[in-house]
C-alpha cells in the first residue's frame, strides 16, 4: 500500500492506497482500537476496478488529529474526519467499514449523500433506540460502565511489551483474535504499536474506551432518505446490529441488502476474508 497524509488544520490523517489506476474509488474505515492496515488481506481482495483507500481514524495508528478522551462527545468526529478524506475525490465514492468505521460511513451518507455512490457496512454499530435511551439514562446517572464491559476492559487493557514477538504471542492468546490468521495479528502489531520504553499501543486505551462509551443514536436521523445502494454484512446473531435494528433498517431502507457470514464473530472481516471480500465484490459489480 502507498502511504500518504491528508493535512488538516488540526493535524494529519494517515492514508493508505492500493492504486489500480481507475476512476472508481472505495474508502474503508476500520473498527475501534484497530487501524487501516490491519485489513490489508481483505483490501487486497477487493475488485481491482476500484482504487482502494483506507486510513487511520482519529486517535488510531499514525493519524495525528487531537484525541483527548475527555473531549469526545459523539461519533460525529469520525464522520467529519472521513469527510476530510472524501474531499480529495472529484466523484462520489463507495464507502465501506467495520464496526465503528461502518457507522462513520453511514453518518457520512446521511449527512452528505451526494458524495456517496454505495455503502457496504460490516457489523455496523446500529443499536435499537430503546437500548440507546436506556444507556443515556445510565450515563446521566454515571452507571453506564456497568453495562459497557468493552469500555471498561479497554480502559484497563495491557499496554506494554518488550518485543514485537512478545506482543504477537500475547494477542494470539486472546479470544478476539482466536479465528484470525497470523498475518492479521502481525499487521495489528506492526502497524498498531509504537516503540517507546516498550512497545505501546498507538491507540491509547483511554481513547478506545471513550469510543466504546458512546452510543450511535445519530444513525437513526434521516435514515429513510437514503436512496443509494446499501449492503450490510453481519455475523449471525449480531449484537451490534440485532434483529430489532435490522427490521428498522429494512423499514426505512427497503432496498437495502442484509447478508450473514456463518461461523464468524464481530471480527468477521478479519476472520472470513474470502467470504467477506466475495460479498463486497458481488455488490460492486
């Protein structure tokens, strides 16, 4: 992948490109706690009629945008950063992403639909409104940490290894990576850690935790006005886009396509690379 930087008044966005010398462009946004190049294996399998772009989101990888956990109030920050990436293209782009990155892509399509040609969302965080309302109440009462183990666990996760090899062995032992290839774990360590006194996570655990503490109520605004092609790729029994959310999506976007990848988890784009890339490519044709 070719590396470049998008310069903004607030800092630089690290961008990575597979240049297939075409006019069509696809931009992929990664999940919370990851970075763009972790998805190398998947992105290299996407239709080569497209130039494929990914980037490090705010607070992740080599992007230098300000990332103070105390100031993060909404995932709109990630929407606006993605808009900064899209501004470099003259024609509408295909947006895809995983988890938080998928949700950021959807927020862009809701805000600036004229910039988006198609949407391909992999395990987007689209929670039922009743959950969001309940969670907001718990946030107000300062009890949200009891129902957000991801945020709690991220805030206390290990953040120091003497060697990359030690880090690779550590992540191999984690359930999160139990179905991924060695290449995915190697990319996670190579591009997600930086050398200080030890190897440290480029994504500060406090920032990752702050991202997990937010809910995605914004995605329900104006959903019924989306008229571009939409494909959603899920694991069966998805927790982040459950049956209630799927029903509501089909109600507001009846032309949307929802498919499932068997024997996968929320990490499916890093676990089932052939199956996910095939679904993406079928939708791009």
